[in-house]
């Protein structure tokens, strides 16, 4: 009598099954992709506010680290901002050009940034970051997609700028 061996079943996908599976995945992706476009557009305001606050934190750290005053300069007409550094005189501030943070940041189309509560000097809008850790308090508002807004706030000289939750209007 011959011993019975257990039979082995090879479970594998055929090429046709793999192609059909890939076709189904591609169709589902095409159906879902347009909804991601709306998601990205909806995040443009909060992302701009986060980038502005990150630039402010960088200026704060660099002013303490380097022992000189840094400024975050705001150009509301051009919807942009950039960093500058005291040249040692206490009166002349030169744009930073030797660092990635020295770039001029421009808001995306349809996004604006405005100073809500910020002291000005000769009409220039800026936030000063002193070597002793003090910051010019202020509030900025990022507007996007109609009446949607995100506020950026620093409410005391010893605080950092932070992004507040978005105010989304349908």
C-alpha cells in the first residue's frame, strides 16, 4: 500500500487577475483624486499662516543666538514677508541673503496677509526680535477663499507667534 501524500495547492494570481486588480485600483483613484484638489486648496490659508509663524520663530531664535535684533518685515501690498538683520548700528537693517530663511515669502494667489494689531515705525510694518528674547506683540490675519481667515498672534513681549484655529465660513 502506498502512503498518501497530502496534496499541495499552489495559490497564485494569474496575470489576468493582476491586471484586473490594477484596473480597479486605477478607476478608484481617478474617482477620488478630484476631492484631494479641494483639500489642498482648503489648506492654503492655514499653511501660509504656519509658514509665517515658523519664520517668526526662526527670527526669534536667531536674534538670541546672534545677539542682534532681527526683524520680520511685512509688505501687505505685495502680500509678502522677509527677514532682516541689524547691521550693528541699531538703525540699519539688511535683508538676510545667506540663508534659506532670507527668502522673500509671497502668499499664494487669493491669499492675503494683513496686520491687525501691530505698532509701526515710519509706516514700515515689522516685528522686532531682540537679543534679550523680547518680541514685538501683534496680530496678523491671513485671508483666503473668500471670508475664511487664520489669525497669527503674539500677545506679550515674552511669547512666540502662534497660529490660532482657522475661522472657516461656508
